[in-house]
C-alpha cells in the first residue's frame, strides 16, 4: 500500500534547491543500486561518478533502460578494487560523498577505515538511520544500529556527537537525544544506565556539545509525553526525543527493524565520522529511501563545506 513519506519528501525537496553533491558510487552493478543513482541525479541531489567494471555497468544500464550517458565512469575490475578506487577519488578531492553500490558493506567500510589509504578522522565512524515512521511527526535518528557492535563509553562519545552533528546538518531546530536503556533509572545492575548517566555528565561539562541530552530513558518515555508524565520524569528530552541512541548494535538493529516491519517505517542510512558522508543502502530499500539517503548525505556534505569555509 502506498503512503505519504512526507518527512523524506521534505528532505528531498529542500536538497533539490541546493547544489548537487559529487558522489563516488562504488560498484553499482545491479538494477536497484543503479536506478537509485540515476533517480538521485535526475532530481539534482548528486552528480555521480560510477566506479566499477565499465562494460558490466553499461550492460546493466542498457538492459534496465537507465540513462547513464552523462555520468563519469571510472573502471575498476571487481568490487574490492571499486571500493578502493572510490575512496581514492574522495582522498584526491574529486568526490564529496561516497555511496555503496551492490557490494558488501564490509568491503566498502574496509576501504574507508584503512589506516594507509582510508578516510579516517579523529572521530569514530558510526552509522545513523534516519527513519520516517508513520504517525510520528518528525524524522527519527537512530544510532548505532549497523557498525559498532558493543561500543565502549569512549566510542559512545563519538557516536553521540556524530548523531548530534547529523541533526544540525538536517536543520533540526533543536536536537534532543534520548540515551536508551531498558529502564529510566540508574542501576549498577544495568551497565548501559551507568554509561548513559556518564554521557549526560559529559554533556554538562561540554565534552559533548550541540544538543539536549538525557538518559537513561526507556523507549516509551523517550518518545511518548504521556509515558514520561506517568513516570514523573522531569526532562526537556523525555517524550520529545528526535535522536535515539541505543546501548549496542543488537538493540539498535532490533529497534530499527521493528519500526520497519511492524510500523511500516522506512530507514535511510548514512555513515558519519569519516572525511565525507557515506551513503549505505540495502538491496531491500525502496527508491524513495535511497533518495532520502542521498538527500541526508548532501546536507552533511554541505555543512562540512560550510565549516571548512568558516575555518578558512
């Protein structure tokens, strides 16, 4: 059943008014990945550089009636080579974003985090889902449900700051982060509640900046005002969170997939903490979700460019 994806549509509509972002697409060698690239280019979200086996890419485009005549193609014989070459284009300043084609996430991220030739920064790399949940007024950011399996407290600092920065790139008027656990009280028996409390104190000390942050919070009182009132939680975040930080990958993966498969949500994916935003899509993603991922990445790239300009 079709339904309105109004939150994604707002993101896409805004980005169509901006300059497209030059994006290196690693190994777009199936219909779904190539179709998403073509549509994002047609909407003016990205200017793609297709990196992979040229003959194969051209054959798929012809077979699926996709027009790639105006795109730059960079030859790479297989998926590992395509990932390495796409990363190299970013390092050379020829691309402002990176996009996963039809290769495994591990292949692309392996090239990204390579110590010699990758795109590492001082910040830990982490993943955010930007979710369009039916019946929920605004987009929800969920982190990290795809890269960091069991992050330490130090790693959670970077994961949290990455998500806050994404909220600003998406022009959220106020970024409100709920650090999730199973309960909303601090308990030595539940380690994630201790780490949530520590992160909140780090916010108080300006070690993490740019958002209202509270935790531990349970999912219900993070996003539902009535649940927060029932528990008598006095917080500017409780019941109003627009960023949900999970304790580990398993919890995040289950939360995101529950929203997708039980609530009909869509999940656009982006990786942050590298030199450029990385668009991570799944074979199961709809074209609208792929476009939303491109839109989010373009907003992040634009914010990076503006920060670089201000720093001179």
